[in-house]
C-alpha cells in the first residue's frame, strides 16, 4: 500500500515537473505589441515635439538658440537630398562597431584573468575601476599627441573607454557564479580554458551582457568625444565632426539634428542588439518579467 502511494506521489511530481517544462509560449497579439511597445515611445516623442513647438511659438528665447522643429527637419531633408545622410551615419557607426569589437576581444580575456587570478585582481582591479570612472574625453588630447589626428587615435579612445566596462562587467558576473557550478565543472573535467568556456562564461552571462551593453555606450560616447575634438577632413565626415562643423557655422538646426542623430543611433543599436540579447538570456534563466 505504501509503495503504491509512493509511486503515485512520484508520478504526480513527475507530471507536475513536465507541466512546468512544457509551458506553452504564446505569440503576443499585434494589438498588444502596438499598445505596450510602440505607443509609449511614440507618445513621448509627440509630447516632446509639442512642448518644443509651444516654446518656439511662445518666444521664450531667440530663434538662433531654439529653432523651430521644421528647421531641423529641413536640415535633415537637405542631407537626404545631398545623399550624405547615410554616409555621415555610417562613418561613425562603422568606427564605433569596429572599436567595440576590438574592446570585446581585449576586455573578455582581461576580465577572466582579473576574476580568476587573485594577484592580477589585486593589481589591476582598482585600475580598471578608476579607468571606468574616468571621462573618455580626457583621453582625446593624449591620443592625438601619441597617434595624431588619425583613425588610430579614435580607436585608442574607444578602447580606453570600453575595455574597463567590459572587463568589470565580466568580473561582476563571475563573482556571482555559485561555487557549486565550479565544483561540478571540475568534477566533470572542465578545468582551465574548458571550464571558462563551458562553466564560467555561460553562468556569468547576465553580468557579462550588462558589461557589453555599458561597453557599447562607452564606445559610442568615446567616439563622439574624439570626433568632436579631433576633427579633420582626412577622417571623413562623421556625426561628431558634423556636429562640430554646425557649431562652427552657428547653424543651430544642424546642431540639434546632429544631437538627435547621435541619440537615434545609440538607441537603435541598443534596441536592435543588446536589449533582445539581454531579454533572451534572462528568459532562458526564468528571470524575464512578464
């Protein structure tokens, strides 16, 4: 009798676990996506434009300080008709992505080394934290003196701004890995590089992705600072140099357009790359909010 009840309890438990594993994933209705994902940012943009227009109509300041939104739209239309809009954006985006990939290749092994070797952590940990808090624009004069006004100086500024964030994000993620995972990995023979690949990095993925997200933000900010300060015709016309040229010409609509384009690119990269990746990792771990 007791064995029958035990078998029944185990069968019930197994059925319950199977039910948990087999939770159906329903496709979100288009109406709900539009209502909860699209409508809020569109509403925010419309409100900002409305307030902007009201301030212009009320004449709170001179036109050369706060131009009408239509003037900014006219500047955008001019770039489009000239065929230079995408060239300007791509010049900066290509630099930013290439610099970020280089920072990723350097920051990942550095983060592993700092996280797993106590001596290296004691020596480099405070330095990485200090570099992460140092404004990226501070590196621009030194990079220009070292490398001249070249692409190499731009990439150097990106690396100095992004590598500490990526490395610190990985260190933070590894610090949160339960020791049981590491002991289980060693028991199964996952040590050294194999353990880092199959145990540490997957377990530290949420913190690592947060570091990558912050690393991209630092890369983009560092590049814009470098393009603003170290502008040169030899470097091509990027967003930072476009913004500086507009300032030199006292063209406020173009200045605001440059700011909006820089903001748009940063938001677009985050929404297209890092936010989906972050949601996917959290969802696979059962941490994503409904």
